[in-house]
C-alpha cells in the first residue's frame, strides 16, 4: 500500500488544473457536440477557473454507446484482473492526493486539508470493492438426482452515476468502485458547480481500463436527464437533493431501470440529561460539518438537547465553533471553507433571514465574515439558532452552516418532532444509559444511527436512508451486489445409459 500523503506537504502544492476540459468517452477526449462551454468559478475568490464542456443529449448518447460497447469486453475480464486494476487506481489516487485535493479546494470551496482525506477515502473504497470480486456468488438449489439448479450473478451493463458538489472527487472515484468491480461500465456526470477533479481523474486513470469502461460527461440538467432516461443505461445512481431524486426516478421510470438514491437529510442529534455537556457540545459541532460549511447530507443540523443540560451545552457550542473561521480554501491553515456557489450562498442566506423573521433566537453567526480578504468569495460564518418545530429552518434541508438547537423535556414529544420531517438519513444519540440509547435508536426513523458518536462512516457498514432520504445502501458488500443481477440456470440431466 502506498504511504498516505501528509496534509502538511500541501504548503508547497500549487493548484494544477486539468488540461482537458471536454467530454471523455471511448478512451479519448472530445469537444462537446453542442459546442457549449460554461465557466466554473472558484467559490473562495469569485474568480474563474476556466470553461468546461456542457454535455448535451448527443454527448450522453455517444458516451453511453461507448460504454455499452466496452461492456462486452469488460464483463469478460477475469474478476481478479479487474481487482488488480482497481488497486492500481487506488495507488494513483494516493500518489496524487495533494494535487486532487487542491483542485477540489479551488473548485468546490472545501478546505484543502480535508480534501486530502477525500482522496484517501476514495482509494480505500477502490481497494475495499476490489477485495469482493470473488464474492459475487450464486447458490445451488437441491432438486433431486436428475436436476442441477443454480444461480449466478452477472453485471447489469452501463451504470450512470450523478455526483454532487460537496465531495466531488471522493464521490466520482469512490462511487465508481463498486460498479466497476462488479463488471459494469460507468458514465459519470460530475457536479456542474465543481467538475474539475472529475476531469483530472479521467486524465489519470482513463488509460488503465479498456476504452469506454470509464467515461466522464460534465454538464447540467440536460445531461443528467438524458443519462437517467437513456434506454441503454441499466442503472442510475444519484447523490443529491430530494427534488433531484424525484426527477431522476421519473426519468428512469419509462425504461424501468434500477435506481440508487442517497438524498437529503435533516438529521437529528438527541442528547439525554445524563450525557456530559462537554461531549454533547463537541458532538453537535462536529456533526454539523462546519469545516465544509455544513454542505453534507449527513450533517446533524437539528440538535435536541434536554432542558437539564441545554444551557451548559449551548454555552459550550458557542465556544467551540470559534475554531471554525472561514478562510481561503486552498490555504492549508483554513478550518472552514466557502459555500460552493453564489446561488447556494443566496439560498443559505435566505434561510437565515427567514429564521430571523420568524423569531428564532440567533446564538452565533448569521452572515458573511467581516474579513475584507474574503469579500469576493461565498462565505458564511458558523450559524446557530435556538428554534422550535414551527421554524422553517427546523424542517427543511439548508445544506449550509446553519444549526438549529431545540430544548426538550418530554421524550415522546421529542421523538415525534424528530420523526416529523420527510427525511430519514442519519441520527446521533447521546446517553450513558444503554437501554435509553438503544430504545431511542429503534424509535428514530433513520437508516444510519450513531450512539455516543457522530459523523463517522465505516467501510462495510451499510449507509443509506429511510423515507425520502433515498433508496439502497452504499459503502458495504450489498452496494456491489446491487450492481449485479441474478440469473437462475436449470439443467435436466439425461438418464444414465443402462
């Protein structure tokens, strides 16, 4: 295994952007058939990072055709050979982690030090699924001495993956691992706000697989709509908002293709009166993912704190969030980055203003920082409100650095409020009483629950949501199986000759 890259070495790392800005399919770079290119903006500075191709329906059709043709070859590559290729990709990701991190920091606004971890997580996912290639097993079914009946698993074909803007590289690379390991070909649509690291990934690994196995089609709504509805795409997987998930399901319906959806969250952190205020405050702040401005589906943006420890926890939250100070994302010292785009910045600020107008009590933050060096970027300070269930910010996903804190005393009423939203992705429970913690874990309507922990993901543990937070499970063996289909084979044996 290649040694992990030290974030400290980032001080000497320049921003090296990808040379190719077109559409990658069939093992080669192409100009977009529409001729359209769009500007991509550095959210930390407001300056242009250059133009990137905007794929049209015709570009998607060409990429899918290439992937469909390549599938015939890729599915026949021996599983252990596919695993070797994935491990080689993982090695390249580690070798280039600093460079990739700097691209994402400039393009999506997350602090570069955190983006190094994203590259390493993607490498780990490549190796994780490489290790499962011989485990896609079927089963035999006993039917008597004259019959052999068994099942086999086969890859689906072309898989489309639509990637969000909050962790562009990690999702582009890591979420391609399972379908590739299973023998599928992949067409990735990177986020329109931050596509550059996905293009760089294609430059790095495009030649390691047969032409057409891995394809990258930058673009917006038109590209995503066509990828989801294309009759030759066997499965579409999305990480994104609930409205986008609904649109993808509708687009996929006409061809009855499989969907995997990891959608939004309005996740709850629940603290019982026996929990230590210091630990709870630390968890509340950590769970909000202020480092990347709360732009995470799994952020615990609703903190339900029992009245006995409420004041002590809130005081500690105010002290702890001072660590997160907005700064230039490409600076290794930065602890909190920028909002990904002007449109997202405006959306978050509108939520903050609505909270103020509705009478929510502002505890900290509430607007852009005063530092003139950040004036041209899209920055918002860590923001905390004391809220009630009636406040809009207590019900809707903001996808920004805005935390709502609830005070509770009645456990049943609190659980009703926790489960009242349409989302059900994750939850965090804090208590020293095992019965209380376990009972609450069973009661919350969420697919991924931490007890006395928050925010962490564990390879092998199935991640996914309840209700409108999505369909399917990722980061586990079952994710790879979801990119396969089961075929049953029945053999009637001829009678033995006398």
